């Protein structure tokens, strides 16, 4: 995990209230620290509240402002309650980084993918984001608009033989990201997506443990020859949430070391 002390903040998100889902680890945890270092007041959401509380302590110790809230993407009421908690704490929401998600449990080709995997991918990686986006936009439009960034995947833009259900739901997430961008632009709400490639996170290490050689194969297929760091992905999200990206909406931005080029 990147320390706030290793970052070189510029005040990119100063004065903004930002919700980060999936903040307990990986890209979400990196984003939580980066956004706070960039001046945002962050509300961190995930199922693992112990990990969130540790992260809140790190942010506060470094001089940032952070709170934690429990949230389960599989439970629409939990998502709506988390967004409502942001309003209780701060009265508004300026940005949301919807980063929470799950990997496909059974790795393998399409004809071995289970119905349970398909259902979980739909509930968490698609419906959960659908619910979150609508709740976030409802709060944003009551004030001055805002920006939403969804974490998709490079796997949404090409075949993913080992993770077909995951790739399918990430592609569906791209569609609602673009649709929301067009629908909500007149209300001052921007919506963009990130398409990370192989990233050095706990999820990637878990995939490597189940399928040895995945990281080496990723690096061989990536022009930069390595996994991205979680903070590198979070940096792109920070820019998209900032006022410097004020004319950017409906974009699906690759953060993949050139693998999709």
C-alpha cells in the first residue's frame, strides 16, 4: 500500500467530498489515500470495516479527513444507506469512485462457468454499480452536480476466455457508464470509466495463486512489461474526478501499460 507521505499532492481535489467504494484494499485503498492527500474529504466504503478503520486512521494521521461506512454491493439497501451516510456527514457529494467488485470464482472457459458465478457477477459487478450510480447522482443533483468514475477492466474490451462472466459484466458496466454520461450531462454530472489492465493488487495475487503464470503472461503481453501499481490507476481516477477534467464525460480510459493498443 502506498503511503500518503510518498505522494506529491497538488490539491487536485481540494474542497471536494468523495465517496470511494471497495476502499478496503487494492486500487480503492490507494485511491482513498491519494484523494485525501489531494485535499478531498473522503468517505470510504467496503464490507471489511476493520480494514476501513485502519485506513481511516492512516489518512487522519497524515492530516486528511476520512470516515468509514459499511457497504455490500450485493445489497441495494446497503448501498443506498452508504450514500445517505455521506449526506449525513457532509451534506453533499462531489465525486464518487465506484471501485468495489469481485473476481470470478471459477476460472475457466465459457462452458465451465457456473450459473452461480454469472449471478454473482451480475449482482455485484453490474447491478451494484447501477444502484450506486443512481443513488450518487440523486445526491449530486440536489446540490451542484459532480463526477462519477467506475472501475471497469481491459477485459471489457476483448475476449476473456478464463473469466467470461467477469468480462461480460464489465462490458455491461461500460454501457451504463456511457449511457449515464449522456443522460446526466445536462444536470452537471460527469460519468467516466477506467479500464485497468494487470494491476498489482490483492485480487491479482489471488488470481496468480489459483492460476500460476498469469502475472508473467500479463507482463509479456504488456508493452511496459509490468503490472501497474494501484496508485497509478488511482491517479487517473483523481484527475477524472477533478475540475481539470471538466469537459470529459462518457470516456472509458485504459490504464493498462499499452496492452490494449
